[in-house]
C-alpha cells in the first residue's frame, strides 16, 4: 500500500476538529492485515488526536477526528443523541425513484461481521433519495439516522437496490461491457469491474462544535467512484 500524506486528506480543520476524506481500502483503526490505518496516520501529525467514528475499510469519505478530549466528548454525545447528520452516496443496481423513503428495519450483526434484518435486533433507520437514474442503475443519497454495521448496504438490498460491487448483500460488480455499446476488450486480457469495491462514499457530515456553531464538510469522490459515475453519465446519453 502506498504511503499517504495525511494532511493532503484534510477537507476541513478547526481548533478542535479535523474532517478528512478517507481513501478507500484504509481501515479507520488498527487492522492486523494492513500496515497503515487512519488513526495512526493522524497521530503522526497530531499526537493526541482521537477518531470520532468509523468507516468500513472499503468505504471512502468524511471521517472526523477530535483534537482534544472536550471536543471528543462533545461529538460523542451528538452521535449518541443522533444529532450528527451524515449523507452517503451509493450506486445501486436497478432504476429506483426514492423520494425520501425511510427504511426502518432492525439489524443484528453476527460474529463474522455480517448484518441481517431481525425483528429482535437493534433499531436501524435510513432515509434514501434518488440523485439520478441511469439505464439500469441509480445514484442514491443515503442518510442514516442510526449507525449500525452495514446499515446502508443491507437497507438498500431490502429495497431491491443492492449496491454495485456489494456481493455480500446481493450486489454485482459493474463492468463497462454491460453498459457501453460497442465495447471491445483487448485480446488476451480479462475485463475488470469499473470499481473494485462496494460503491459507497461518505459524502457529507455536519455537527456542532463546542461553541454550538455548525460544522459541515463534503468529501469529493475518489477516483474510482468518480469514474463509475462518469461512465454511467456517458452511457445514459
């Protein structure tokens, strides 16, 4: 894995908080399978910093760090009270016209890290709104009210809109040959998916700082997500 310049990832900085655009494939915390993680990288620049929440290793986007204990407690209480607003963007299979539909289905996570809808599970709610529909895929804004494991992924699958590349919950990799007319693959090569991971990005986050002022940030799409959206735009014209 290539070395990352942590400071280049910062999308917003205040006296108390940092919001960074986490690259895909980087774990938030220590991972025995990876040499680097976001917290360790952050502490090379800010020794006392704490990470305030987690993103799955494959998921890119907004990740918040607190520079001091008071700031950490402040946002931790907002997470507890569900006052932190987050918006994720996903590319899902099928054409869907979601106009703010809420999925309210309890989730339970197994020891092997797979979530499933279970009536006796923990409360989980997500609001979905269509950003744009293409020929056979939909760009969706996802607003989780709670923060359960794989919540957005399994709630979209429940709606019949599994995320591209999310084979764990019924999604399939998206190949250029499936959406581009007159696609020609170079002889002797094997086609790879447009995106090598689950098509999910933590696009925006907002919360209040210690003084009560609102802090908001958006994270630009990483290259792979941007390429996928661009290809869908081109092939839908």
